[in-house]
């Protein structure tokens, strides 16, 4: 894997970004191995163990009968077959439309390349995730190249992201898929380059998100469409035409987002709009009760009534929980301590920018800059969604990783745009008072 990385590094990096390529990949590898160790020796088991075990059952089927193995690979789960029943009866996730079973099939394929070794399969997951995260980083530095170092921190080096988003888990693949969708939107819809390639890549990874974690796409799509329309409307030279076109673009984007939200999840037991409130209530109560029984890191936002409106009412609290909690005094275990420190850094960083630039100027900058609108709209929508459902800090720290790079990148871009403005204003005022121009 390192040989491949060194071979392609120069093609996908430049003089400024090259130093981060191998370092970021190494961190992904470390995160993948560390996650396996944590689940094996700290938690005792977890989803990552389940994916590996399911993949092993599929490989055992191939060893006994190629036909049986192919049946398990080509079915989406839940189908009874006398030839495969001895394997499927041991697989808990062998259910109709199970996203977990899809990850198990991917695990089985990768296991065939490495004699079904857990650690190597985890490294494959890390490599796939890294490809999308690097695409995300390249997109961000196209948007704001002045802060390429800070954006590297936001996308590549946030501890919770490279830890929870690297191992043999669906979160790793979803994070990578989101990075590729973001890249495809920017290069295809905004730069208008490699449109065919971006269309294929964008649809492929978007479809993967639909199959595995559709709520990521549902939170990202409205923000991304608004971003595309804002960027394209801002390029219209005529102020009058731009003023007329902007609400039209926004209306089209809102309509497409609504269509996607209602049709992508139609009939889905988990995410159908008509059932999402009820499903959220069931999942959040289950996670809360489980956490309490295990003396874990439970939190509550209040009782849900099983309706979509009931969920929406809890969103403001959920955003705070996702971005800035757990607080240090809520820590119950070492893993939670790391999450609390990271959340404290996010809180201090956010307050620092608002205090230095002013609340209203910061809001104005965010609303008038399409890329910032994308970052914070997605981060807030996603935070509200996962914060309402989780009711468990241990679960939340995994669920929220897709929005963290966007939130932190948004903070760095906001800082880079707001601080120079203040310096320029101070220089202009000083220059005016002395009656001469100040160089620089």
C-alpha cells in the first residue's frame, strides 16, 4: 500500500500538499489498527467484529461451493436458499436491504486478497477512506488555497475523524464516499471540468451512501445544491439579472432537495419521512437505555413524541450536543475524555472567531460566501440529526465524523477571511489619520 501511495503521490499532490499525503495515510492506517485493538481489548466486541465474522462466513461458503459463495455475494440479504442456509442462519445481518450485510460482502471480497486477515482488511478500509478524504482536502484547498495548512488539519488530522473513520466499519467507507461526492460537485458543477467523470463518480458514491447511510446524503444534498446555485449565480455579471436569478436558483435547489428527501427514503423502514419521527424515538430510547444499563455515556434532550415536529424541536439542543459535548465534567471513561477535549477545542475555536470578528459580521460573511454556507449548513443539519437520535456519547462520536471536516474547515476559512478584513480596516484608518498610504 505504501508503494502504491508513493507511486501516485506526485500525481495527486503538489509542492504544498505533498508533505501531508503519506502522513495522513499513515494516520489512517494507525487509526484502523487502533480501532480494532480498542474494540477487541477494551470493548470486547463490536460492529467491526460482526463485519469480519460475516465476511468469514461468506468466504467459508466459497471454500465449500463457489455457487453458494456467489449466491451470498449477489443477494442483498433475507433470501432463503437450502444451499446457503447453513451460513445465513449464523449471520445476524442477513436481512432484506441490510446495509450491514453490504459491508460484510465488501469485507469478504477484501478478505480474499489477504487470506482473511482482520488487520489487512482494516487497512484496505483505511485506504479507501483516505482516497475520499484526500479528494475532500483537494477540493477545500481549491476553494481557499491560502489556508492549505489549516485545511489539512480540518480534513486529515482531527483525531476522532482519523480514528473512527479509518477501521473496518461502515463509517470509514461513508466518510470516503462523502469526500468523493463533494469533489464531484465542485469539479463538475462549479468548475465545469471532467463532467462525465464527475457524474459517474458522484452518482456511484452517492448511491453507496443511499444504500448504507442515506441520512448523510439527505443532509449534504440541500447544502450542496444551494452551494452550486449560489456559486453559479454569483458569476452572473449583471446585478439585476443576478438578483432575479438567485431566488430562482434557490427555489430549484430547494425543490430538488425536497424531491430527494421524500423519494430516496420512500418505503424505507428506517428513513421514510412519514416514519422517521417514530423511528428516531425508538432508536434514541434504545440507545439511552442500553447506555444507562451499561453505566455508559448517556444523555437526553427530552422525551420525543414520535413525530417529525417533535424531532425538529430538539434540533437546537442536538446541535450543541454534537458540536460541543461531552463537557469535561461529563466524562465517564478514557475514550470519552478524548472526545470531550476535542469538543472543548471546537467550542473555544468557534468563540474565538466570533469574538474577534463580531457575531453579526461573522454571520454576514457565512451567508454571503457560498462555500461557508455549505460547510455550516451541512454541519448544523447533520449535527441536529445525529444529536437527536444518538442519546449516547459513545455512539455520537462515530455518527458525527462526516460533518467535522466541514465544520472545522468552515471555521478556518471564516477566520482567514475575517481577520484580514479587520487588519485592512485598521490599516486604512491609520493611513487616513496620517494622511498617507501605508505600504502593504
